[in-house]
C-alpha cells in the first residue's frame, strides 16, 4: 500500500456500531411508541436546509477553480515534456497550442478572480454572529489560497517554457561567432538554411552531447527560410546575423542593468540560477514572461529584415551582371567604330595621294577638301 | 509520569504518526490523496475540541497548518457556539458524559451541516447509545458523518518524548497514587487511565510491546492491566487494532519495542534535583508547558508582539527551531555562548546586506562593466532570497536571548548554580564545600522550596542520618519558612 509508512490502522471506526445502535433504538421506539403515535415522526420535518447563498457561491468558485486545475494538469505533461517527445515523434505540442493553453488559463484565472471578488461583496449578507463572519472570512481566504496554488501550477509551467526559449536563444546566439570563425578557417560554402538551423548542425560537431532538446526546438522555433544562394551571400548574411546576435546580447545586458538587479538578465550567462526562480512572485514572473516575449519578437523581426536584405543583395548582383554585359558590348562597339575610323582615315590619305598626282588646279581644291576632312 | 516510548527508528516516530492520524481525522477520515502536484479542493470545517483535545493538538499542528487543512474555526466545546449551517463540524473530545450531552445539544439545535465525531479514546457503549438517542430525536442521523475512536490519548511533545496528559494532573499524580489515604478504587482508577493512555500509544504506533516492570508496586499493576488489555485486543481478530497491512505485522515479528514501566519511588532525587541544562532550566524556572513558554517582561522592554498582553510574551519552542534542537541539552554557559555566537553571525550577515545595498546604489550607472554588475545582481538576488530566512533567524535569536536573560536573572537571584553544584556533588558522593545547614540558613540563596529540595536530596542520599541532625535541619528549614510536611512522608518512606 502506498500509505503504509503511517500505520493505516489507527483508531476504530464506530460508525457501523453507531448506526446499528440507532437502528435498535428505532425498533425499540416503534415497539413502544406503537401506542403513542401522535407526536410521532411526522413532527420532525426532514431537515432540508437550503444552503445559504454564500455557501453556494463559494462552492461554485471551488468547482470553477478545480476545473481550471484539471485543465492545466491534463495538458501539463505534454506542455513540459514536448521537447523530449519530439525526438521520439510523440505528440508534439506546437507553440501555438501552448499559447492557446496559456490564454485559456489566463481567462480562467481572471474569471476566478472575478468570482472571488463578487463573493467578497456577499461576505456580510445574512450574518448571524461573530463566529459566522469569522467562518466566512476564513472561507474567503482559503479560496484565495486555493486559487493561488492552482495559478502557481500555471506560472511554473510557463516559467519552464520561457526558460527553455531563453536557453535556446542564448546557446544559438553563441553560434554565429563560432561559425564565422570556422568559415574563415575552412572556407566552407554551405548552401544551408537560416543561421539558427545550421548552427544546430555545427553544435553537434562542436560540443558533444548537446541536449537533444536544443537541437530540434530550433527547427521548431525558427521559421525556415529559402535556401540562400552561393556561399558569398551566406557569408554576408552570417556576418550580418552574427553582428545582430552580438548587438542583441548587448541590448539584453543593458536591459538587465536597467532592470535594477533583475535576476533573469544578469544570469543569462549562467542559466542555472534561473532554475531557482521558483520563489519569484507571480507578478514578477508575468513581467519576465512579457519581457521575454518582447525580446523574442524583436529577434524575429530582425530575422525578417535580414532576409529582405538578402533578397535585395541578390537583385543588385543580377543587375550588376547585366551592367557588365552592357559595358562589354559598348566596348566592342567602340572598338569597331575605332577600327572603322582608322580605315576611313587610311582610305582618305590614299585618296589624297592619288589626287595629288593627277592635276594641279583641282588638286588644290581636293587637297583642301581632304585636309579639311582629315 | 512519562514512560520510555517506542524507539525512534526510521518510520516509527510516534509524533509523526500522531500528526498523521490528526490530519486524517481532519480530512474527515478519507484517505489523503498523494498527488504532489495538485492542490486538493478545500472542504471547510469547524474544529470543536475540549481541553484534552486541545492539549493533544496544540504541540503538533499550528494554526497555520490547521488553516491549510481547511479548518476555518476552532472552538471550545463549552464555549457558546452559533449556528453555521454550511459548515462541517469535526469534534475531537474525550468521551465523557458532559461532552456527549453537549454534542446532543448541538444536534438538536442543528448548529452545523454534518457532524464528524472523533473521540480521543474509545467511547463506552452507554454513551454511544446516548448519542444515538439524541440524534434520533433530533432526526439528524444522516448528518452524523462518522463516529470514530481515535485512540490518541497522549501528548507527543517531541519526537522521542510523550506525556500522558496535561489536564487535571492532580488526579493522576504521584501524590494521588501514593498518599496514605488513597482508596483502592482511586488507585484502580488511576491505573486504568494510565493503561488507557499507554494503550493509545501502542495503537497509534501499531506495535505490541514487550513489557517489563519491577515487582510489587503500582508499576506492576499498570503493567499487568496493560498486558491484559493488549492480549484481549490482539486475540479478537475482528476488532484488533494490530492487524493491518504487512508492514505492521512485520514490525510485530521483528522489532517489538520494549516497554519498561517504573515507579517513581525508584528514584525520588532526580525530579527534585536542580538543573543546569537549557530545556530543563526553562521547564523549571519558566514553566515550559506543552512546548510553550510565557515570559513576564520588564517594563522597559520594547513594545511586545500583538499576540501577548502588555506584560507577557509567549514563545513556542518547536521542533523546527534549529537552535533549540541543538542546544536544548547543553549546560547553561554553553548555551549562552552559542546564543552570542548566533547573534554575531546574524549581525555580520546584516552588515553584508547593508553594504550590498549601498554598493548597488552607487554602481547603477555602470553599464559597460557588465560582469561586475552581473556579480552584484546575482549577489543581490541571493540576498533577497535569503531575506526571509534571516528574518526567521532573527526572531529565533531574539526569543532565545530573551529566554536566556530571564533564566540568568532567576539563576542569579536564587543562586541556583550553587544549589546545582552541591546536589551534583551529593549525588556523585564527593565532598561538599558548604554544608547543607549553611546553605539552608543562607537567606540570600534561593526560595524555601529550593532549600527544601536540597535537603530532601541530601536526606534521601545519605542513608544514615542521626535523628538529632534531622531535627536540627527541620528547625532550620522551618526558620526559613519551608513547608516541612514532605519530611514526614520521607520518614515513612525510608
């Protein structure tokens, strides 16, 4: 038995004995009270007590929060373990699904908060004494505690997910520099996809057992782009990206200092401390989550810009090819013109010679014309 | 009258078992779910107890823990109680006639929605019938959820220390047992109640002990009665407490605990001996009761905590307080040094925090020196995390400092160290520097009780004292105002 550490045999349940006693008493009464039936059982009304409004409302809130908890727990395994399942091809939970779960949970939590607040207004209805009001106060507080515990579940999940994203970004950020260095040395002209994905390939070469969860979520996380053309462009893009990566990091660092000692940014380099953030309040967690979302957006927009620039550079190169062709044509034409001119000049000078030898008066005229034309 | 309890092996801690039983009771005797992640739905209960029940619960569960278990209100059974018709009521009482009458009254008045009756020890048949009758009359039988005999009739003060009761101690004291005019029935009654409590101990721990006792006195009576009760219970397979899952049976066969029952007469000197260790001093001087101490503070102290009246401060000396666990057996000087060391350590950590605070303020503009800043931020982060711990430590240090100061005052006033030393020497049969007579006539030292204690120890330990000497001592004692009645008893006793 799972609960066998504590002795499961403690005390004696006398309920059966009690019920048996009640039954015997009833029988005895029936025998005795067969004569005196008048003040019999009809006098005691069935105690159907309608529970007070407060109680029904409180029960409702509890049911609502429990639904939220069930919902969270159902998806929790998938939510957290999705990265590992991806390897085995199991039920992967895409980011959009996770976002959907997050927004659902948020709505639920807000709904519960609303209900609890409405309960607060009902706290003092129909209060029949000090003990009653104290009881209601405690009920109210315990509802808040329950909601807090369930909301903790939600924020834990979220924190784990965001931590993963941040870790991924962090490790992938380190890659562009490394890749550039390697390119310089080996001069490889890979026609591969976006920087993040190639870096995943490199990572398996560079650092040995990288956790699988880093590899594949990269595929998941970054949108795949069109294959770049030519190593030259790739290098250009990489250089761009590497620099954007470092500027990102600087920007993150600066934000960290601006945040006044916030743990996340200061500890981007040592993500181990992130795991100790279970003591952060929910408010802080949501703040961090928002900040991380913003950073994520920022990075995504930068990736888009980079791709645009890539396209434009390709166009420019095409145009330049055209331009060089045209220039070559022009050169040829110029050359033919010059040849033609040279021939013409020669012809004219020959003609000049011939005319000189023929007749004097016309000579002078022709000479003049030829001289003029030369 | 505390007897040696079961050994504290890895799972056998009596206190934990008692806590588990209480929690189970508060969970309306439903098995507690073992899900670690999920929070369970709160069920709101009102806990109603009598003095016995409150003594049992108060060293084990704090109000905070009760809240977590869903107890919204806790009330005395005798207090005026109002109708709270949505609540489930959990009663935890001794099965006395008065309590049962009160329960019946509640049923008739329809105070609560459901009633869960838990009796500290087995409810006798007639009283059960009383309850049945009353509930039938009030027609609230379906509302009585459960009737349970909890068999929790003992108070666990620490992991390896329990006492049998804290109420009405006069009824079961040594005096009651041993006074010359005690009738047989009274003695029998006292033995029965002791047997009952011990039986609860063994039911809770789930083991049947091997019982050993000396012959010829009250201890033998208790031992025999307990033995009989245990045998009867084990023999009856239907109702036995001790058949359960396999681990309980394994405990039966491999490691039955040894129960040694001794009569106090074996060693009268020790309870009278003046003490020198921390916990014993607190118990002696400051009335440590159920792990709680109340100090009367002097006028010039800072304003007290909200829970105490202006001149009193109540402290709980708990299992979870690390300092207490470490030093409760240490002699007073060692304990005082330890408190001082703790205070110093706390001061240094406070200094660190302060310096960190100022450093953070200065370096806010440095954005380039990110490594240094990361360092500082992480330091600040860890400082923030350790803040609640530091607060706890401070509270505990304050408490121990106050207690130590109070003890010191008393010791100085009553010259208890001298008493202790003398008694120690007497017990170890080495020579004394002051004679007992000097001590007794020394008006600056100690209350008359202290002197009485000293003399009694002396009397007990020295087998051959001349009559004349005794008379001399008696007159000296009377001169300082001590009550010499105990001496007559001791005369008989010897």
